[in-house]
């Protein structure tokens, strides 16, 4: 079986992790966990991008060496992954020797093949963006947009990679591989970019302008510039692990699809004779309270702190439930608290507590066997396979928000079933018919809870393990085989209580 190799973008370490970083990790983790549950052999990579001018500048501003600087920041990203319960198999840092070595091998190979050449370059350069600008980047009045900061005209020698030679090949590849870019509508954006002549890619910076990078193996007076270094992480991390490459999914944000991931990366691989990834999944961006995230204006969410305040599953759930993969979304504490209270605490949390309370009160804390099923039980049981198949189908298409909606509709239906059966009334009756109905009701709610929770496993794994635990259930065998309505909990001892989503104190 081909390994399902999935990666996130590697994050710049010139600041602490933010909500966008957290979302991408959680989204990729949900896909990784879901594929594992579906039986795939998953390999999951994430990491940090640690070279470049901005990092050099940030280190200088602090008066320390760039290596010491990145060594102080990268652990925050690893800590964020641990806090978010990300199930990555590896964490790559572009300052590691294993990475630098593969970047050099790739560069040398392309240089030997004549795909990389040296040329004089004259142009307008933005120090802030670390890029040469083009005439089309100017404002209408001839000035440069503010985002470029100071712009000066410079001439320098640099190394270039022959992108243009592969333009037609890439257009053909994208057209003949409809799954190469996901969501599919984004392929249009790539093809539009490719409808203009492609310039060769400048892949170096002279050492006197940028020291903090990987020296070119064939000319140590130059260092490798951003993308050739960063993109190669996906390959360098597994270069010594047979059977993992090519990647199945690169998960990235929409801002780095065109041109880096959809143009530079496939061409770099094709020119090196390395197989291409199967798919690139570009997700949308989060704003916060309707505006762009910005640390300087305080419009910022610290994921690690947020998890400490509200719990990991509450954040994981919100990020996946709120955003439709590929589209943009807005994060606000109010909206988070609405979902937290109504969906997690009142709907799911309530079902767990009712099930435990009533099983304790009326059945000696032991899940009874079903007696006779009536119409309400049959209706809920019939809803189950429909829900299960729909949720799996939606998850396979990365429509996690819709899948969660369906799963929660089943939880809602289970709560409604409990209202209808009112076991608290049946428990007061001595009538054997009512007693039988009570046993059936307790068994049915426990089974519906076990199954409903199982559908949430990829998104809120810790909470699902807790729910299953308090039902005395240890899920065994493959995930899909656990999704049968078969009352396998009969006779299990249940716990007294389970605190999953305590009422949060509103913190700003
Ligand atoms: O781009 N909402 O690093 P990065 C959602 N090092 N996602 C967001 C976001 C937001 N508001 N802001 C950023 C880089 N992201 C490079 C990548 S890959 C070989 C090199 C996403 O730290 C962004 O789209 O700026 C990207 O996928 C990831 O966070 C890292 O961004």
C-alpha cells in the first residue's frame, strides 16, 4: 500500500505561532487521523522554515546569532503542536543538516544538468519583501506600494533556475491531473498565472546581502534564497525513508499556492527527475473579528494560551466546524462561545451526562440489554447508518464542517429521543412494560452516544476517548468495524460523571 504522505507548510519562526498556523496543523491532523482510521498507512510531516532575511534581521534586533534566535523560537511551534494534539510523525527544521544536505544535492544536480545558470540582474529591490519588483507592481502614480518598504535599484549577479522551459509541461500536467490542485477552482488561478510568460526564478542571494541561508554547493559566495530551501523540506524529510515519497497531500494556505507550490515546486521536481506530489490542498485564511490578524494592533490569538483557557478540543472543534476548507472565515470569541455552549456543552456534554446519570440511577451503573424496541428506537437506529455514511463521504471530500454538522444532528436526535422516552418518568413506574422500556431507552442512548462520538474521533480525539472510557468501552479493531449499531456495550459498567466541556469563564 502506498503511504499516505501528508504535510503542512513549514512556518516562519520570526514570530510566535498564530491562529493561522494552528488551523493548518489541526486541519492536516484531522485529515491524517481520518485517513489512519480509514486504514491508510499515514506519514505526517510538519516543521519550521528558519532561514532568510527577516529572521536574520529579527536576530540582529535582539543582538543574537540567527541560530540562537531560531533555536529559541522553533520550540514554541513544537509546543503548539503538542498542545493541539497534532499526530505528526516528524518535525523538520530547515536548519537541520539532513535538510541542508538534500538541498545541496538537489541544487548540484540541477546545476550539473544545466538547469541553473548565473546572470546579471538589474532591478528594483524591496528589502522588506526580499524580492525584486516588476513594473506592474507600481502604483498608478509610479510610486511603490507601502508593503514593499524602501525600494532601491540594484544590479547584482545571481543564479537562476530555468522555470520557463517547463511552462507548457506544467500547463499540460495541471490540465491532465484534475486532482493536482484542491479545491479544484483554484487550478484556474494557477492556469491564469501560467498564461503569462514565466520568468526564470532567481534562487540565490549574494552572501554580503544575506548570510543566513544554505550556501550554494557550486558557489559558496551565494546562499540559497527562500523557496528552493523551504519547498525542499517535503522531500528532504523523507529522502532516507524508502517508500514514502511522493507526497499525497501538501496542505498549505492560499497565499503560497501561486506561484511557489503550484509552479516552482512541481518544476523543481520535474527538472530533477523526482516524482510529483499527488495533490496540493490550499485552505483559506482566518481573520479575527472581521480584520486581518496583527500582533501590533492586538488582533491576534495565541493558540497555546487559548488552549490553556478553553481546552484543546474546543479549539480543534471550532476551527474545523466553522471553516469550510478552501474558503476564508472569521474568528471571534463570541462565535466561539456560542458553538462551545450550544454544541459542545449543551448538546454533546448533556447527552453524556444524561446517559451516565440515568444509567447510574436506574440500572445500577450497568448498561442494560435492550428489551423491546418501539418506533422511537427504530427511527434513531435507522438514522444511524445514513448519518455514518454521509459523514464518511463528506470527510473523504474534506467537507469536515458539513460532516460535523451531520454528526451533531445525530447527537441532537438522540437528545430528542431521550425527551420523547423520558426515562426519568419510566423509572418511577413499577409496571414491567415501563421497566422494559426503560432498559431499552438506557441501552439505546448509550449505543447512540458511543456511535455518535466515534464519528468525532478525528476532530476531538481526547474527548471521544473520554466518552468511550466512561461508557466502559475500549474501541478495538479497525474504526469502520466499530460503527455498527450492535449494542456491544451491554453489561458495561459506566462511570458516575464526565466533565468534558466545563462552562468557560469569558476571558478577553
Ligand atoms: O508562508 N489564516 O510561512 P508562514 C490561515 N514559511 N492560514 C494562515 C494565516 C491565516 N490568517 N496566516 C498564515 C510561510 N497562514 C512559509 C511557507 S512552505 C514550504 C513555506 C498559513 O509562517 C499560511 O498560508 O507565513 C501558510 O500555509 C502557513 O500558515 C505558514 O505561514
